[in-house]
């Protein structure tokens, strides 16, 4: 297997094909229908479709190959986005530690301003830190943390508006890392270009399920995506191409 080390730089520097196997796995993150903006969701789940135990414990459903894959995704994007549920449950660092590559900006979706000021992802380590809140929220975060206040309609901030706001701040390639609620909202809104599902060979038997979308009546109404499958040691990556379902980018089409 060709070394990963030069891939993050090559990925950004030109559109030339990456050395294999990396082009095969990550080349799809380059093509964008939305003016150069790309959003990729990721879910690490058990064979029975769970992303955490009933207590919310998820460290680690995936093994080392799956975790390396997640860190490679982080190394290729401008920003990594998590929901406040994950920020509180896991207190993640969201850095690239397992592979070579730059750390992405860290973004938390926290409409109610619940994120503790001591959260690890707010650490002042030279990387941009952003919190997306609802307009009416008046959060107080450490200096240097960028706050993006957006309207909340029907209980949620529009995922399309979130992507547009990030693009306007120069964050055009975005990883929606979790949790399931956050990834599901972006998927339901047609705001993912790709979804990487890494299935680990374990059965949790109970706990939180992965993607949740509005109910359908019949199986033939299921979202069916073009799919590529990659083996990551004893785990399997399903790389779903959602470009056919991708919603128009709204303001993102007109920015920059
Ligand atoms: N296996 C994996 O790949 C993986 C990855 C990450 C996390 N996890 C696990 O997932 C669990 C947490 O996931 P979760 O699904 O419960 O929560 P989550 O997705 O991390 O956070 C959900 C919350 O984020 C806010 N939010 C997200 N999108 C929003 C939007 N468009 N508009 C407004 N608010 C939005 C809402 O906050 P408010 O409630 O304040 O409105 C929402 O309730 C933890 O157990 C964690 O360990 C697993």
C-alpha cells in the first residue's frame, strides 16, 4: 500500500489522481455539485446498526483501521462538525492524531449554548474553533471562539444554512462526524454529498441506532445510493455517493 503521508498535501494541491489505494477511497471527495463545497457524513456502527450503547458509550465501536479512516477524513477536510450531544458525551479533541495531516477547524452545533467552556474541542491550539448557535442564544465562550448565530426554524437550524455559513468563512470541505442525530439531519435535508459508513464486526444488541430519517411506508421507497465498498482490515467501509440526492446549495451557490 502506498504511504499516506503525502496524500493530504496532494489532495489540496492539484486535481491529479492520488496514489492508490487513496484515490479509490477518497477521490470521490473532490467532485462537487455545489460550487466547490463538499459535505461528507460519517458513521461508525456495529453489524446491527448501533452507534453507541444505551448509556451513550461509543469508544470505540470501530477498530484501529476504522479509526485511521476517520482521522484520514479529518485530515482532508477544512472543518469537522459535531452535534452538542457528541461534544458533551465524548468531549472529543477532533484532531488528526493517528495519521499524518493537518488538523481541521472544529465546529459544534450547539443551538442552546450548552457547550462547557472547558470542552477539549475549544482548546486554544492554533486551530479555528466555531460554535453554531440559534440567533436568540447568547453564549459565552473563551476568546478566539467564532460564534455563528443562525435562525432556528421548526426546532432546527437549516443544515444548508450551516454549510453556507461555513463556506462563507472559507470552510468549504466539511466532515459531518456525528452523532447520528446530526448526520441524519444533514442527510434528511439533502445536504450530504457522500456518506461513509464503517461497519465493525461486532453486535451490540442494544443501544442507539445510526441513521434515522422520516418514516417511509415501503422498502422500495428507501434511499438508494450508488455505493462503493472497501475493506479496512476486518471492517467494511460503505462509501455512498449521494450526489443525486444533493439539494441545491442555496446561498452557497452565490458565495465567493
Ligand atoms: N459511532 C459514531 O460514529 C459516533 C460518532 C459521533 C458520536 N457518536 C455517539 O453519538 C452519541 C451522540 O449523538 P446524538 O445523535 O445523541 O447527538 P449529536 O448528533 O451529537 O447532537 C445532537 C444535538 O446537536 C444539535 N444539533 C445537531 N444538528 C442540529 C441542527 N441542524 N439544528 C439545530 N441543532 C442541531 C441539537 O442540540 P440541542 O439538543 O441543544 O437542540 C441536537 O439535539 C454519543 O453517544 C456519541 O458517543 C458516535
